[in-house]
C-alpha cells in the first residue's frame, strides 16, 4: 500500500460507496436505483475535493452524508451512525 504524509492510500471503490449508500437507503422501495443515483451524485461532488488524485475517506463520508441528508433524513442518520467523518 502506498502512503502519502504517513497516511495509507487505497484505491477508490465505486462499488464500496454504492454498497454503503444502498445499506442506508435499503428501507426505500427503489433502493437500488436510489443508491445508484446517490453514488453518481457523491462522485460528482467529490471532484473539487481531490488533491493529487486523492481524496480523504473522511471527505467521502462528509459528502455522502450531505447528499443523503438532502435526499432522505432517515438514510443520513443511518449512514452517520456507521461512518466516521
């Protein structure tokens, strides 16, 4: 694993993001399509936060929480309980 500034880097996984969002919107009837759209929204909002091709895990969680909060408050509470940001 590569490190920058003492922090371990790991490749970004769209699927991992999707699954965490799906887990949070699983109570919704259209959970798969909701999670797919939310994943795209989060990724689009991450672009300005990238530095040298990297983005901190905490930033990913914060952006995902903002997107979820605007979409479904219950899902955002569920996500916040499972992810540090």
